């Protein structure tokens, strides 16, 4: 399951910028060169990273750091979407679907984190409650930050904040007390929010779904904070200065490795096949140009949006073609004699 989730996380960063064939080659190579090695080194019975004393409860290093930093490398190796589509619309096309997806992720994350205890025990209980606390605190903190920074709190911001809290708590979920989960949730919101703003507005790095800032750096932060807040009464691991240093070293090594391999893979694949779609294909929409189908039947396939259309309204006064009228004008009520 984790091997499926890691490429899915990464894919969101470079949406609309890769042909399907090269994408399959890239994911196949990435899984074997990045995910499998770090999965074995961190979680394997004879993994050398684990032997060094590094812990990762549910994938802060193995999933979020690997996928996040490879995602950053990929978007830097590929052209930005605005170079491929001038009138690019980056607004979410369906905010209720964003909320629905966040709810599904949040629910599934209990299996993701608590399930990593591999049993119905106290560690699983700690992992579940820590996941809920961190996500809730991060959601609220993100809303407050967005409200102060942009003047309005948004549902999309709340969803991103919750995911940041879940990603950050992942490596620490089964090692810390609930009060520490609250600290992690509150601290990850300004950390990840600042990185989102830095990448998008200052560095102009086109990470479509903020995979690096939320997942990559969220997992990075959670992994090193595990070395601070781990409590041996929870799962036999005690935080210390030495452990903090080991966690930081492992995260840094994983980040560099994942970035270098991810960047190199895109460049090498580009020598043998076309990676980036043609502008005409992007204009039509990759769903239609590459797969022969479109998301919305009868609507616009560009930017995933629906064409505006007239909706029948029985209370609206009909307007003749040769005269302007007020579309919101209501007809006079019928007078009924009794």
C-alpha cells in the first residue's frame, strides 16, 4: 500500500506536464531506485538506517521525504505550466471535491498511522489520537495564519492545513504523547504555509499541489521532532539530543538522495523519449488528447472547468430576443379567485 501511495503523492506536483508513457517509466524506476531502498534501510530487519538508531513510525522518511523531494526535483526539471499554457487557471475547479478528498484522506490516515502499530494495542491508540490532534490543530492554525495573511479564511486552506498536520505527525505518531502532537500540529502550519508562499510567489516553482512544502517538508519536520518529543512510555523510544541529530542526519541524507535521483531520472528519460506533452495536447486537455476521454461530458475540457449554461428557472420572466431584460425579474403572482 505504501509503495502505491508514495508515487501518488509525488504525481500531484507535476500535473499536466508529463506524457503517460514516460510517466510510467519514471514511476517504475523511482520505486526501485528511491522508495524500495529507503523502505528497506529504515524499516527492514537489517536496515542500516534503523541500525543507526533512526525511527520512522509510519513513513515520514520513507514516504513523505522521498516523494516530496523527488517531486521538487521533478517540477524543477520540467517546464512550468505557464510556459506551456499562457492563460493557465490554477484555481481549484471543484472545492467541494477538495473537501471530500480531504475527508477521505483524513479517515484513511487512521489506518495509515494507527495501522503501522501492526496490532490493536496502546501504540495504535496513541497513533490514532495523535493523528487526530495534530490534524485538527494544524487545520485551525492554518486558518488563522491565512486569515491574518490574506484577509479571509478558506475551505481549501483548511484542507491543506489538515493534510500538513497529518503528514507531519506521521513519523512521530506512535512515539509521542498527545500533548506533543498538539505542539507538532500547531508548529507545522506556519512552517509549511511559509514554504508554500516561498515556492509559489518568491521562487516561482510550479508545484501544483504543494507536495514538497506540505508532504516533503512536513515529513521532514515531523521526523526531526520525533527526536525531541519521543517518550519511552509510549513505544520504548526516548527523545534526546543524540536522537535529534540522528533523525536530522537521516532526513537530510534522504532528501538529497531523493532529489538527485528524481532529477536525474527525468533528464535520462528525456534523452530516450518525449516527456512533455505538446502545447496543443495541453490546450485540448490531456484526458482527451492522451486517453480519449474527458472529465465532464458536455463541458469545457480546458482547465477542468464547466462551460457556463442557462438553467431553467420557472420563476424567471422570459426575455424576448429583440429586447434587453432583467434576468432576475420575477413574474407577477397569479391571482386566484376562490
